[in-house]
C-alpha cells in the first residue's frame, strides 16, 4: 500500500489563482547570448488566494501541504479488489476511513486504471465517493473524494503522490490518459435508507465526470501545458461538459507544478475557473499525477464545483497509443 499525505497538492474551491508571470532577473549589460537562468531549485513564492494553497502555506522543497480541499490524507492499495482510505470531514467513524469498492460507479472507467469506492455510515450521514488511480510504472498515484452535499455544504478534495522522479536532461514529452472527476451536483440514487429525512438532512452523492487528458511538457525550458477534453457529466442522462485548459506554467526542480485552469465561456471569452497542480514521477518523468479544482463553468447550473484527478503515462512509455497519435517519444 502506498501512503501519502497532501504534501504534493493543495486543492480547495475558493478562487482561481492570479496570473503569475515568470520573473527573470538579468543584467541589461550582460551579453544577449547568455544562457537563461533555469527555474530555481528553491521553493516558489506563495500566491495569494490560490485554491491550490488557500491558506498561503509556504512550500517546503517545492512541495505543498497539508491541505488539499477537505482531504487531509489518503492511501490506495491495488492488491486484490483494491482498497482506499481517506481522511476527510464527516465521512465515517475512523480518522483514516476505509471505503468499500463500488464497481457500479466504475463502468464509466472501463478499461482504465481508475477504481471507484464509496462510504456512507448510515442513511442520514454524508455519502462519499472516491476515485483512485495509479500509473503503469507505479510511480504516480492520485485520489479524489467528495460527497454530493448535505446541510448546504459540500466536502471534496484531492491528494496525489509521485515517486522516484528523475528529470530528463532535455526534450519535449507528451502524456495522455483519462480524467476522473467528482461534481457537487448531487444524485440521490444508491443511498442507504433515509426514511423520514427531509430538506437539508437528505444526503446526496457526487456526480462522476469523465474526460481525456493530454499534457505537453518541455524539460528543456521546464514548462508544461495541457487540456482535458471530451468531458462528460455521467449523472442521470450523460451530458457534455466544457473542455478546460491547463494553462502554461513552470515545472519546478523537484517535478512539481501548478497553474490556472481556463475555458471559453458561453460569451466566447476566456475565463479562469480554477487551478491545477501535479508532480512527475519515474525515470525521465515517465508518469505524472495531479488534480484540479474548478467552479462556475456551467451556465445551466449554480454554484457547481468539481474536483478531479489525472494519472498519466508518458507517450511511448505506457500511454494509450490512440491518444498519443503521431507524437514523438522524448528522445526523438
């Protein structure tokens, strides 16, 4: 079992982070051909009002902690039927609550590495869902957990881990795979008996969101960007959800990254709707895990909020060949 706290990710739904241009310190008298400064190995500055780091917690060795939305910690074992434990508010009797495997909610992820789990202590307690995945090389793991809301409050968050990171010396690499998200537009099916409960006492489950993730990373200039396409809200009658973009940002020396999530709204303009973060793992950054926190992206809904994860392999090192298309390997 791999155990990890939220030392690599912070996701809460407060506000989208402000654009943070990279600052390059340079002497105007230096020759124009001088080699640009690489991204610093020291910790990045704290960004105010950042949903990935809402409390302004300083980074330690480029890794953030200890908050990831409402998820404080998690673990995921792929042995046997699989097992997930989660620390999140009001989910059960134990601090590290074991969730039960929920194969019914896995149908949307058939043929992928994601598994689904659920937890509801009794019919009048919150009903939580967790989705977990691990990369083909075993170096990238992520968990998203959320309920659908009760007492006018929604709890959700993400935790992820990446291990054995060895950065490529240079080059472009692409990553592809599936997206697994949980949306707070609750559904009331598949709940324990809550006879007699009315109004805000009635719990609900979060709705599953699926999609395809594609990321390009440039290890020569330490930057990345990507998109989550073909997003589908799987609740009730499946419906299309908007494509979202992971805007260009820096890769830190330890393989971690964070940036803003944007989309084109119904008026045709670009809006910032949240943030993403993640970390590369494995030799030559063979895999990557991360998560997003977004809100207010659907004109047909109010106060919609979504947490989601991606666990991807590098093209040429385990990523789906159809998703990678004619992408070159990193050494080509």
